[in-house]
């Protein structure tokens, strides 16, 4: 059971790192000047 839990935690840690590294595409009908401050907070 202990080995199983370690394997699950290892796989979760690997998958989180892969998800963070991918770009996010946002489609918005708003003007760039209105949405740019929001993007600047997260980049």
C-alpha cells in the first residue's frame, strides 16, 4: 500500500508540472486595452 501511494503521488506531481508548462489560449471579444491588465497580472 505504501509503494502504491508513493507511485500515485509521483504521477500526480509529474502531471501537475506538465499542465503548468502548457500555454493557455484565451478568446475574447473585448478590446485589448480592456483585457491586457488582467493578462499582465498573470504573466
